[in-house]
C-alpha cells in the first residue's frame, strides 16, 4: 500500500516458517508523528527491526504493560509477527 507518507506491505512467510510466523511486514518512508510510540501487549510476539539505521531488534507483544518505541529516527522498518507459541526459545531450527 502506497500513501503520501510511504509504503507498507505485509505477506505470509514461506511454508517452512508458516507454522511459526503469521506474517512478515515492511514499512518504508515512515514519518513518525511523535518521537515515541506506545505498543500495547496483544498476545503475539513481534520482532521489529530498523533497516536504515541498524540497531538491535525490538521484541514486543507478550508483556504486562506497553512497550515504548523510539520513532524519531525510524525510516524503513521490518517485522515478523509470530503465531501463538511460535517464538518459543526452545525450538529447533526450521531451516
């Protein structure tokens, strides 16, 4: 989807990951209206990565309170939304 503020695309992962990952998404040309944004817990683990200014990925989703994202420098962001139970750390590699 294109708009004056940029592009947002989402899609389904390859079959090997579909059991664990619900969707992948990317947003380019993001113009944040605020320096920080709150992300409410939603029961799904999500990993968010900044592509323009590499930094450690942020893990969101299953918490008791909101997470705060620093959005002032965000330009190109990519993420993965895991299925319930799909982000368990004891999983063996699917590749």
